[in-house]
C-alpha cells in the first residue's frame, strides 16, 4: 500500500469478472483501475 497526495494505491489479486466489475463501478469517480489493461478499458466504458 502506498499513500500519495492524491490518495492510496493498493494491489489486490483477483480474477476479473462481472461481480468485481460491478463492485468497482460502485466506487464511481473515486477509484481508478490501473491494471490489467483490458479491465481498465471495460471499466472506462461503463
């Protein structure tokens, strides 16, 4: 975990799926997905 002036960066190991996508989208603009690239694009489209 890393604290920056813009927030906190943390890492989790998961299998990207619809349920995870729905949970992350629930955080709205307050969350930025950094990797994997294909999942970043899916989140941006929503």
